[in-house]
C-alpha cells in the first residue's frame, strides 16, 4: 500500500463503475459537450439562489451515476465530496438529501483527486462495497464569493481563469464488481502544500504549477516509473500560464515530459473564442473532465494509462486581504483501463 | 473492516502514540487546565491576525505531539486536519509549514473524529506508518466569521455556546509501534447528515443532538453492542441543551444509556462561572478534550473503553442568511486502552 513519500499503490484495484457529469450553459457550448450527461440552460437551475443551484448540480450528478448502475443510495457506504463554497455547504446540503454517510473534504480545486484517492484507499482496504466521490463548482456562486458577482461585469486580467459550472461524481467499487475492462485505480500520491510567495489571485495557474510539478515528481519517484509510463498526464487546472510554468519546471528538473501528453483539464473544457481568459478552473473542472471526457477517451482506446493531477489554491478572500501568499497543493491519481 | 451502515472495525488496532494539546487564556482558567500541554495568555499569540494565531495553535500542537515521540515530520506520511474558518486556511497554512502530505477536511466541529476515523482507516490498511490528525478552533477568529467580532460585545442567548481556543492533534501509528497498553482505535462510524429543520445558530447543540443520537444508534447496531459496552460515551459538543435533547431521544428510542456515562466535551472543558452559556464548542473542543483530558483519564484507569462522538453543524453564515435550516452530522470513534 504505502509507497515512498505520500503515495499509495492499490493492489485490489478499486474500480470506477460509473459516473454522473452535469454542466451549465457555458459548458454546453464548450468543446466537451458530448461528454456530459446533461446540462442546465441557465445558472439558476430552478433555484432561488446560486448556492442552491450548486447543491442541485451535485445531487443530479450523484443520482445520475447511481441510476446508470441501478444502485440505490442505501447500498453505498460513503459519500466523499467537497467544493469551494464557505463551509462546503453545497456538498453538505447535498449529503443531507442523498442520505449516504458523509465525509466532507476541502482541497479547493484538488478536491476531486483528494476524494478519489481516499475512496480508493477505503475500497482497497475493505472498508466499503461502494463509495461515491466527486467535486463540483458553480460559476456564479464561486465568483460571488471569491471575487465579485458576475452581474457587476468587473474586468479580469488575461491570467485569470473561468470557474466551471459542473459536477462530476463517480461510483467506486471493488474490482470484482466489473469483470470487463474498466478504469481501475492503481495508485495515488497525496501532495504537500507548496507556496512560492505568489499573491495574485488572478493568476492561480502560475501559483499552482510548482505544486503540480512537485506531486508528479514525487509520484514518479515513489513508483519508480518514467513519465512515459502514462499515455497522458493531465493537470486540473493550471490553464495556459500554469501549464507553461509547469513545462519549464520539468525542463529545469530534467524530467522528460512530452508536451503532447501533458495536458490540462482547464484547457480542454472550453472552445476557442469562449471568453475564459487563461482557461477553466473550479473544483468541478477536473471532476467533469475526468469523469466525462477522459473516461470516454479511455473507453474508446485513446488512453490506457492516465495520471490525473488535480491542483488546488488553498487561499481565501480573507487571506488575500491580509496580504498572505497562496499555498497550493496537488493530488495525483493513476487510472488504468484494464 | 466494513460493518453495517457506515461503520468500520479496525482489526490492526491503529494506535494513538502521542498527542499535542494547546489552548488559549480562557481554557487556562477552565476545568481541564492540567490536561493541556501549554497555553497562550492572549488570543493574538504574537501574530498580527486571529487567523494567523489560529494557524500557530495548529503548528504548535502538531510539533508538540511529534516532539514527545521524537518523530520528525519527514517520518509522517499524512496530515489530516480541518477547522471552521472559510476554506480551512488555518489548517492549510499550517500544512505549508509542517510539510507533511496534506488531506484537508471539513466537518465543522465533527472534524476531529472525521480525521481520526480516516487516519485509522489509512493505518489499518497499511497506507502509512505514521499519520498526524486533529482539529482546532480560535474563539476570536471563529466568532468574527460566524457572528460578530467579540470586541462588539454583542449579547448571546443562554442557548449559545462558546468557541474553544485550542488545538488537539495526535500522532497515529500501528499497533506494533507501542507494545505497552495504549489507546487503540477499535472501530468508527461515519454519520449521515440529519436536519430536523432547526434554524437558530444560537442553539446548535439542540440542532446537533439528533445527529449524535443517530450515529450512536447506528454504531451500536452495526457493532451489535449495548451502550454499556463503553465506560463513557462522550459527545462533542452538544452543551447543556443538546445533551438533554439527546437523553430524551435515547429514552424515546428505548436505548438505555446511563446519564453518568453520557458526557459532553463542551460541558467538561470550562469551570462553573465562566460565561460560556450552554457550554464549549468549536472544532478544537472535542479535539483538545479527547487528546488531553480523556486520554489522561484512560491512562489513569478511569476509563477502559470510550466512544467519542464529535458533532458538527454544517451551516454557514450565508445559508443562515438565506433562511436555510442547519444540517448536522456526527462521527463516532471507539478507543480502548489495551
């Protein structure tokens, strides 16, 4: 199980049995629209507040995942979820209606892989038959909290990223529950908090890149493998700036990573011309891209082995106001189609 | 491992090897002052902000725990922590200086047992040699965020609770690392989110009591044991009102719990006459009382088997303003001195 410094190898190969992926109007116009289960056409989603809409996204994604496999919430032992809203209330309020014993997580945009790594640990250790995990974000709820309500129309610099409206949740089970080839969780690396002193919340990709590189380096070292072991190493969400910083850092560390197999969820989800500046972000970005698009690509044979590295900026509006720098983290999970 | 509906049994008996417990000036005047490692005499703790002071509490408690056992952070694989501050920044900023791979949690005041249960799961499954886990709160930082700055001197009703300034952290390891009798983690139950529609943030004990009773009932059922199996069932933090509600609910469910063995961390930590209304609360309350006082009591032979049930109110100031009710949760961990 334990490997090196913060890594786990899962000999029992916990398996992603099914997923639910729900998006908003902006994502419906994006590049990956065929990889979502469904979309809402507006950000209110029939609710009175954006926060309630955020909760609905989570409930929908979880229900969608369970329904595909005809599993009831009563058959699932644990629900691991988190989001960016203060006190992760969308996740906790969703847990109230879902009714599965609940483990609340906070890792900002790294939450998706924090939850998947822990879920794999639980399944691998015999702690559950089924676990549901995932992460979500809602553009208007998150922007309102971290920046300004979008209705203000305040301008953003080109280094800023666009918060994804979306929820990606997965039903994780044991290897035995899926005898056909399926996405198996092979290993994971939990990251350390890194902070190089950057303070600009409008350039979080740049701030998070060193954490991504650190976790990837640690993962390769702990498992004693080369980057080429994977068909794809995909970060979430460094955006344009962060991805370039990461590639430079790999160069400096003399780690040979083929640019074409080093991608970023925040750069995959939207179409050229959508006004997302440096790319997508938010806890729901890597969750929707992995549980929708990337697993579809694996199913289609494009990738056999991928390493998903979700990155999180662990700041708050208050720490920014208090002139603190931005602590960052990245968690990696290796998935193989076998 | 898996038992019933949300419970784990740990055959490998992960062990609490040592703890670090740090408090503030108010706790220094409390009933359990001899069970803390040390205190700060003022809430600033040499920092420029209460949030930084909150972080320092966590760093101190972790360092104290590690030093007692002469373990370096490099020997510890994972740090599981959470608190009540938006985006749990005190925990994340502490993780930055501590340098151990970090798993951020949010369970409000239930975080202490969420972290201990997950740590036991990781150790039991062979996922680490050492894990550090715990929770913390800082009266002024938390009150400022959830209510009003204490300097305003705003009045509170008698049902309100007082946020503990304190951090309780524990070094968890394998059974083999401590051959002498020690606190072993035997089982745990992860709770579901319950919400009976209460909306008063000044009576959180009353809101949380049903969640505590639900988790305790589930735990007893999953493990097929009677309440008398334990020498003590201790909640954190129902306070006066919540404890009475819980006792009534046990009566209604015909679960025989001896009042004297059903205690509450929020009612243990302060002295009669301290103006804490219905008792202590905050993520640091159950963490400091367990990792200080209760383990000392176990060491002294007062208790051999205890069930610690940390309760959390998963609301936010925003959900209160939006007229939502308070979703609550409780997680239970069974510890035996063997």
